[in-house]
C-alpha cells in the first residue's frame, strides 16, 4: 500500500470508510489493557457505527483510564466488558470484520490517546477474507475463542468473542504464505516482512481446556441500530 501511513487502528477505520465498494463493517473489536472510553467515544465509536459495525471493547478491570461519569455511550452504542486475571490483561488488538474482508492490527498501543496518538507504538497488520485467511489470523480467531477459558469475563463478552472470532476460524488457511507488515508511527510505510508463523500474535495458549464452540448472539446494539 504505497503512500498509506499506519499510525493506529484509526487508520484501518478510515481505510474501510474510504473503500470504493462502500462495504459495510460488521464487527469492530478492541482489546486493551488500559482503555479510555471517552476517547473512543469521540474518535472511534461514531466512525465504526456509521459503517454499520457492532462494537465491542474489552479492557483490564483494574486499569480503566476514565471517570465513569464521562462515559455516555457504553451499553447503548457499543458493548463494554471488563477482564480479570491473575496478572494484567495485556493484549492490544483491533479486529475489523466485514461481509468478505477481515483485517486485524496486533501491537503495543492501548486504546487511549497516548497509545493511539502520542506514543511510538509498534503494530502488525494482518489481512484476509472469510474464504481464506493467513495462518496468523486463523490463530488469532482460535485465541479469541479460547480467551474466556483463562480470563474472567462476563458471559455476554464470552458469547461476543465466540461469534466475532468464528469467521476467522471458519475460513481455510491461505494456500500461499504471506508476510507481516509491521508499522510504527514514525516509519511511514517501511515494513519488516517475515513468515506469518513468526508473528508474535500467533502464540497459542498452552492448553485447549475449556474451549467452547461458537454461539449465536443476538442483540439490538449492532450495525448502527
């Protein structure tokens, strides 16, 4: 993508918005350690809802960066869930799922103003479709579905993760091996390529105990309704 500068997951939202085919965005998932909900309500939630997305935000129960009085849209415009575990809940993931295309960013930036704007964070962007995904995206889907086995989350978050991840695991692995594109805020397009299976995001949990099959989840808070 010559001339495309990736600075944060907001770049993926803007890219989807500017698609020539005008395809709807079905799912927008954000995982982070520290989460700034008022910030997301200003810069990400309206954009994702305008494209028809159901939005899910999950963060560490002990590290929210906001005053609850400033949160206006949680539970109405998007789902918000808290995760708890023995250590810190520390993934930084943005996942966009459409009718056909699937895009993920896995990196070091929390969904906060600093993590998405002021700090020089590292991101790996993965791309696939519902018909064929690179191995890293398929493994990301497996990891999302297994996450509630090792991290305490509300039941509705568990159900959402199963449904959001299902297209990633349901797609067959791509026949050809691709490369990861790694971006920082100051590299402006210079990337480091390597086999998909070398990505940090492909690390799997050590056990499949407690793995649950995808479940259907229906709610009124989806696709901009």
